[in-house]
């Protein structure tokens, strides 16, 4: 007989507005404990010095985390001119100073060069592994190493505020793998200035945004009122851009057993018209309950991930 898992079978997403100076792992632990959930994970690490959207998956929602990895993200950050640090944020050691203060017009003129598909080198203080070690550990030890540039996509970049000559606020919409600190570093270099990121807030990860976010304090209050589930979003929230298909009770049973189901020709044509980018993934629902994620092949839906929801 298997050992019973600790906690409760809680399933869904928490769109957490992560506070400053809290790591992503710590945030996940706090949320899991609030719900006394058996299982938890997150979609997209957010540095302790950053605030904002950290989607946290509980229970069966952890099966949908991979579908957020390619989701677009929105960041709003502030560049502090005049000082560069080794980590390109306010925690790092100062490595250079300058009296150059780029004008708002100069920043706006420089930003288009960073929009589109570009090559970007991650910051040395990052979680990327180099010969099995984290780059930030090597950087702290003063090791000599180089990180390879990678192709990333920045869809939009705009100046959204300029409170004084020392600071400019920029908002970007990006694809996966973009480092805000690298953008700030490269922008300063292009403008002949020194600068670092003094504030960073993530405002969106796919369907998760500040509009449906909750704070830890709000969640804690809900728990005290025995209303924690009011802060929980459906497991299917992460699948907002995946075509849906309603299935019969018999087909739902088959899918849960790992067996494919045969579709009607009109169902196949409808799904094909809604699939994008070569994807074959379809989500199936029995009423309002997510049954399985399936692959459309030869007029059939073959279950890929089955969800134990009721």
C-alpha cells in the first residue's frame, strides 16, 4: 500500500503578486503551506529584487506549467543612470561611474534597435549553468568565463516614465528567455552611459496579470476566513490559447484510461482551423472539468496529459 501524500489534493493556479526581497521558491512554499497543498510549482522564476506576477501551480495545475514557458511577458523596469554594477542591479558591486545622463529622446531613439529578434548575452550573475555550475556562483568567485549569446524576441519597448534625469522607466513585452538586466546593460552601452536596474516589476505572464493577481496578505486573510479557494484560478487558466473540445461522458472515460477517441470529420476541421504554429495540442472538457490534453492525429485525439479532477 502506497504512503499517503502529505497535505490536501488542491488543484489550481495562484496568480501571486510577489513582494520585494522574496525568492520564487520561498513564495511557492508559503502559498503551498497556506493551502496545505500536496504539490506546488511555479512558472518563471522572479528574482528577489523584482516584484509582480509569479504564477504558482498547485496539484494537477503543475501538469500545465510547460505551456507557460513560451508565454509572452510584460516587464516594467527603471534604469538608474550614472552607475554600473557587476550584477546590473542595485545589489551588485559598483564597477563604473559616469556623468552621462541620456535624455528621454535619446532613449526612445535607441530602443528600436532592441525590438524584434535579437542576440542577447545573459548577465554573468544569472542562474545559467556553466560546466555544471551556476553562473552567479562563478561570478561571485571571480572566475573567468563567458556566456554565449542567444536569440530572443522583444515585441515592444517603450519609455513609460522619466521622473528625473537619473532615472528612466521602460516597459517591454517579450518572448521567453529575455533578461531585463541584459537589456539595461546593452542600452546603456549603446548610449555611452553607465546604468543598472534599480526597480523591476513583472506585470504579465500569458493570461496571468496584475488584473487577476493576489497578494500573500490577501491570501492569508482568505485562509483565516476559510475562503482560500476564492484566491484560486482554474487549472485550465494556463491553457487559454489552446483549442478546447467538449467530450461526452464515455469519451471522457476513455481519455482518462489513456485511450484515444475518434472525432467526427467536422470536429477535426474545426480544431485544425483553430490550431496555430504547427501545434496539435487540444484540451478536452467534460462539462466544466478539464479531462486531458491531447494530440490531434489522423482524426483521433490521443491523450497526452490526463487530469485527475472532479
